[in-house]
């Protein structure tokens, strides 16, 4: 996602990208490509869905940065104008790809059993989205993506140190 984000931000002239930043993003792409090649269950359909997901995330980050930095909106405004569209983009594929299976397997009751966890998850999602919006407001969408990657890398290292098996 960072390399795709750099490309879109550069093409739309939202942000100036340095050569070192671009080379780091390409190194991330190379590493992700190697990891994907090692995945025994990778399919063209799965990779296509992943690419669409990344494109949507890049469009969300770019739109958020344009709203906040170029149009002068506040973080709360972005939450009001963009978050409903983003939620729809997440909900519609879920309804198409997941709900038929949930209904066919008669697992709808599981949804109602997990209402407290779903509400907690939703609240945490709102907090994360607004914190991400504030990071974009005061730095850039690229910085927000890099912070997510750093956090994920740190978690992997912590799990490995604590004895989690890895390949």
C-alpha cells in the first residue's frame, strides 16, 4: 500500500516524494512480493481482492489528505463526509461475499451472540479512524501508513521473541 499511495500522491501532486522515500516503498513492495510467492494458498481471485482493497485504502488516504490539508476541513468534518462512504465500501462487499454463506450455514445467531464484542470493535474502529485522521491532518497519509507498518512489524517481533512459531 505505501508504494501505491506514493504513486497516487505524486500523480495527483498532493505530496512531493523524495527518492529515498520512493526506494523504501519499493523495497516494501519487493518484500511483500517475496512473502506472497511463499504463500501456498495464494489464488488469482484472492490477490485481485487484495489489490482492490489496497486501491480503496489508497483512495481513502488520498481523499482524507486532500480534505484535511488542501481543502481545510477538520478531522470531525472528514468523519462526517468520508466515513459513511468508507463504511459503505466495507459493508457492500461483505454483504455480497459473506452473508450468503452465513445465511446458508444458519450462523446468523452468532452475530446476535457477539453484540457486546461487535459494539466494542466498532468503538475501537471509530477511535482508530479518528486518530488516523489526526495523523494525516498534521503530517501525511504516508506517515499514517508507515506507522501502521512499524506497529505491525513490532508486534511480529514481540510474538517471535515470546516463542511464536514462524517460517
